[in-house]
């Protein structure tokens, strides 16, 4: 059941979206939010591909998506509206004790090619009167370690993928840091990674942020106390589409801060449910929606391969053009304890793929974490890395 305030905001945002050229055709047959369809990148792509900021009467803030489409999209946001959302979030983060004036944060988030996570965190920190050490996800690990030793940060910020590589660097060097708090975003945090961070970084408290280029950051979590449960920024409505018996479904987000370029019922690509605690509505995330890839004209769901990597700390499926033009799939397993049998993994790949795609080349191997592909822009580690372009 939606709250009355949510209904009012949905009506308001529907009217804005229906009048906007990005959504006008998609919503033309609807008179109100009830029954109106959800949105995704494919709805917006034709409009965003042709969007020209020079044609606008005033400037815009441009931010690119993380690349889940073949061509990452660049989203425009009104500058003043963006500032209002950032200020509201900073106020909430400070009220919940995540950042304060004594915070010194070593920022290893990404900033490249209009992907602005690092800059967003710098802005939030400054709005909390905190200090940022902006190293970026592309800094050399010896430089990051030197900055940590020099400035004694209270917080370490970054994607779990990038932080795992930094932890491996420290492990190889036989050194440890003393940074008591860690804030991550962009990916879930595995229990094995949290243990490594506690060991190498000295982490005692974990925090998380949630959002995206299309919606901005609009949720935060005390990941040490309630991992996977997020508080939701006021003026943001989260709807669960077609929930299952446990209340989980795809998440559609309406952002009341974004009016010049509306965000109405946007599918963020994750699955979750809404729960209440002490009268406060929380978002409980379960993970990404069904992921799949196309191989030899056949679709394969990622879930089909999870049992083959059940004992690994991390894994990645890499897709390439193989010999004679046929596709090739390699399963890379980060498995220092040797829990995964390579022969069994290769046999499992063959059982899953060769009956419908016998020409596909297959392989499985143990690798170090650093051997997995990391997106050079976002610093995230995708579970499927497709190099066939």
C-alpha cells in the first residue's frame, strides 16, 4: 500500500513526464499514474542520443550511465535540482552519523568520461563540512597507501571491486592501514571481501549508498547493522513491480527532485522489497534482475553458471571471438583455497552450453583478483565481460 504522499508525488511527476518530449509518446495513452508503464534506458535512448545541451536555454549537469547498455547513455539534470537533492542527501548522511566535520575520507571512486561518482562524493563530503582526499579509482596503489599514511583518513570510499584490488596490493606488500570506516556503492559487498577489508584496512564500520546516473543517489545504509536495508530520501518514491509472494520485485523509482528532465517509474535494474521498521519505510535489496548473455544465437542466464563458482571468492564470465570466428567463453575463478575443481567447472560449462551451441569454445581457470576485468570508467567488476565488439 502506497502512502498518500507517494500518490500525490506520483501524480505530479506523471504530469511532468507526460508533458516532456522524452516521455510524451510513451505516456500519450494514459491519463494518470495508475496503470502508466514503467521506463527504462531503451525508452529514453532515442531522445538522449540526440540531446544537445547547446540547444537548452540554461546549462545542465551531464552524467553518464554505468554502461549496462551497449552504448552508455548520458543523462541531463537541471543544475539547481541536482544541488537540492545533494543537499537533502548530505543532511541525511550527517544526521545518521555517516559523515561529519571530523571526517577525512580517502575517495577511490571513479571519475572518467562523464562518470562522476568520485566528484559526487567530494560534493557530499563538502556539504557535510568533511575533508576529502580525492585520489580516484585510477590512482596507483602505492600513491593511495602513501596518502593514507600521510593524512590518517577516518573513511575509505570506493566500489568493492576496486577496494579488493587495493587490499590485495597491501597484502602483497605485507602492510596494513588503520581506517575505521568504509563506504561502498555500485556493487554488493561479499562477506569474504568485508573480512579482507577488516584485516587490511582496519575497517570496523561499513556504510553504503544506492542510486544511479538516471536517478541520482537517494538511499543509504548502515551496512554493519542492517546490510542490504536502505533508508529512502524524502521526495523519492520506490515501487515494487509485480512482487512475488515474499514482496520482492523489480524496482521502479520516481524522483521528485528532477522536474526539468523528469524521472518517472524508472526501472533501475535491481530487485528488492519495501519493509517497515518503527514506522520508517526501508528498501531491502536482493540484487540485480535476471542477467543473461547471447552466445551463438542462444540466450544463457547467469544463474545457470552460479553453481560452478559456488566455492570461489569471485568469478567472471568472459566472452570473446574465438578461432574461425566462433564465440569463446572463459570462466575465471578467484579461488585461492582451491574449493572449485577446474575439471568439474569445464565439464559443467560443456553440459550447459554444448548441447545447443556445440561450436563455442570453453575454458575455466583459477586467477588472481587482479586478472578479472574491471570497467575502466566505473571501476566496477562485471560478472559478464563481453569483449566481442
